[in-house]
C-alpha cells in the first residue's frame, strides 16, 4: 500500500478518529480557546469575517511611477481594499536608476522609486489618509517609509493616522531572497529603530511584516516556513527589547506574511499552528501582557512557485484553492497571483480576474459565515498540533546553535531550505508529486501562452527614470542635502534613532541611493554565505 504524506513529510493516515486529537475530546474546548482570545488558534478576532472581510490587496508595481499609478487607480476602481507596492531591484538594493549596477533592471520587477518626485507621482490622486498601503521593501524600507511619510504630509495627512505595513524583514533576505545590503547587525539596528519611531509616531502602522513567504518560495517546507519565520521574529523582538523597548510597546505592531501553497489542509493547519506558536513565544519567552502582543496578524499570498508557464489557465484553479485555504486559515489580508505571472508581470485583465477570485470567495462561497469552520476536525487538529511540535523542534535547534543570527552566518538555515527544495524537486521530477500540465496531463500545446498580450516593460522607461533622478538632483539645495547626509552618517555611528535622521535626509532632497550610500559607509556590505 502506498504511504501518504503532506508536502512537509508528515504521514497522513487513511482515517482519523477522536484518539488522534492532540488532547482528549473533552479537553478540546479549553485547548483551542475562543476566537479572539489566547492562544488565538481559532483566529485573532472574535467574529472574523462576519464582522468584515479580509483586506483584498493586489501586489502591483512596474516601470515608472506613472505606469504604476495608473494600475493602482484601476485596482481601486475594481474593488481592492488596500494598495500593495512592488519595487524594482535597484530600489530594493539601494541604487538610483543612473547607477551602473541598475542598468537593465530599472522598472523590471517593480516600480522604480528613488526620490520624492517619484513618490509624489506614484500616489498622485490617491488620498493616503484614507487608504491602507503595504510596501514590499526590506533593506531600504526605512527610506521608502520616509518618502511615503513626506508625501502624505504634503497631502495634509497626519502621520499618526497613516495605516499600512512596510515589510522591513531584512533577516529573511539573508536566507531566502538575497536582497540585502548591510550585515545583520546593521540591518537589525535600522529595523528596530523603525519599531521605536513608529511606536511613538505611527501607532496604526505595522513597521515590519515578518515574512515566511519568501522562505517558502525558496523551497522550504511548511514546517520550516513556520520555524524560520518565528526564529526571525524572536531575533527582532530580542533586539528591540535589548534596545530598551518594553515588549508591549511595539509587539502589537508586528505583523506577518505567509505563503499559501498547494497542500490544502496542511496550509490551513499551518495558519492555525502559527497563531498558537507565536502566542506561546510572546507570553512564555518575552512575558507579554497585552493580548495584542501575542497575536499573529498576517497577510498571505498565493504561491508564485506553484504557477506554471505550461497550461497557464490551470493557475486560476491553483490560486482559487490556495486563496480558499488562506481564508479558512484566518488571514487578515490576501493577495491572489495572476494566471500569467509565470510568463510576465500581470496584465490588467489577469489582475482583475485574480481580484475577482477573492471577491467570489467572500461574496458567494459562504465560507465566511462562521469562525474557524474546520475546528475540531480530527485530521486538521492532529495536523495543526504536529506542525506546531515540529516547528518548535526547529526553534530549539536554532537556540542550541546560538540563535538566528549565528544560524544565518553559519548557513544552517540556508542549507535546511536548500535541502528541502532539492528533495521536493526530486519528488516532482520522478512523479511522486503531481503538477498538472507539467509532469502529468501534459500536451503538445502545454507551453502555449495566454490569449492576452503579455505585459512588457519598454527599455525607454529606464531612460525616463534616469532623466528624472538627474533632474531632481539638479533642482535641489545641495548644501542642505549634504548636511542631512552627514547628519545621517553621524547618527549611524552613534545611538541616535536612524528613522528620524533618514526622514530628515529625504525632506532635504537626498535620493534613495545617496541615503543607502551614507549607511553603507558606516555599516559596510554583507558578504553572502555560500554552501558550495
């Protein structure tokens, strides 16, 4: 008889019974708790989607600020409930469009933003006091947040009223994406300075979205996604507490970002386990007293790594199942990938269909009528407990090896993810894991493109970005900019809060590349670990 396993390698029995529950059936109500109460297994809100639906975001950004602004207005007109900004690689790595390392990459995987004029255009006609904005940016998150604040203030918004999230999760860059700039100690300093600044000035803003998404995209299992995400969360919390911040002053502003993969029940159980794990960590390890400090409030995104160029319309079905798993797992915010993203940036029509997928689940499926509908399922509860147990085993091993930073520097976490990715690809290659249209039910037309024309970024858009940043530098007061950059470098070499110094540099006309260079000069550049 064939053995069955989840994608994380957890054995799956043919039939589950009451004895498979983590505690006796009579103890399950107390074990699970109530929705909106510790340990939040059943959700972070009492009524969940009966009160309001999750925030529907569609991640977007490409080419110039003008092009991205048009897409944002279109998505808002179609019913998105919040903006989600994608930035190009030069912006993520702290280079202006005219830097030699930016050539050929400007505007390609996100929008190019390097100065206040760019940010003004990006949000032209959008009232930032009324919209929640998520910015997927990490190494340069403090700079992009400062640009956002400056533009919002110009619009007349109060900084204290701004709502949204900046990803700002630099630790996962070292193990999953590679878009880092500074060594971990310098990156942690910048991140926790933002925690402190936002806790005092932006109480409605999430200064970090601790991300398991990219860990999973790099090939991790669901167990590793949980463990390594929370290992990073522990490192950020420890660094902030060491800085002198009481845990309950900032922990309620921490948010998370998870992947939604193909293993339907494992993904639902993963989200339920995530809430239990973090609640226990915050209460037992950090002594958090405020219930909000113990909540996992998370954004989720369907798995880009599961999209296929072959038979691309199959991706609509994959995304629908993943989105439903996220909803049944209790997400607070969701992005659904477009069917054409294995081929190009999403076209307008594909982005609309991805948004409609969320709207149909919310409006037509009735999946939102009751809180945590799978609670008490013998299978789901067994799987939730097993994921929790295995994730804690990883966290104990990371602790044994000296903590998250030590495990990043030694390559332990990177090697675990690489090994999992290799093993999973082997299972796909030999057919143990089925991918419809790729290793089963494939056909000669399997590589056919979607009918709509694919979105392409014209090369002249790079020239427009280069011209804009040079014109921006030409019109500013160079003396004021130099003074602000010097003050920033001095702050980086002291214990002055960097977020305030970065905001001052932005308002003095400094570009993203200049601000990043000022901190590169103090913190240095990180040298990548290689497992080969």
